[in-house]
């Protein structure tokens, strides 16, 4: 079983989001979640569902493995 480091996940989401020039609101709309949900992910407060994780990877032009910290 993989233990998800929510702090690392949040850091990677924020880094990729800002690199792409997206606001939290823009990313939230693309992924289909509320703006405060993106904020909670980036703060490491909340875990994502597998569906949202997959959508984040697509919109952030990366892989789920990268977001989860399983690869660099």
C-alpha cells in the first residue's frame, strides 16, 4: 500500500500550477472541483480521489506518479 504524503502532493500541484500560469480558480474549473479544494490540496490538508488525481495530472501536464512523489 502506498502512503500518500499530502504535503509533497500539495507542493507539486502548486509548483506545476504556477509554472503553467494557472490560478487556483482556473485549475479548479478545469479539474471540476471547488477553488477551496485546490487550496486544501496545496496546503496538504486534503487527499484527492483517484479521479481528481488523474484529472490533475492531465491538466498539469504530468503523471500521477510524479504528483504522488513516486518519481521525479
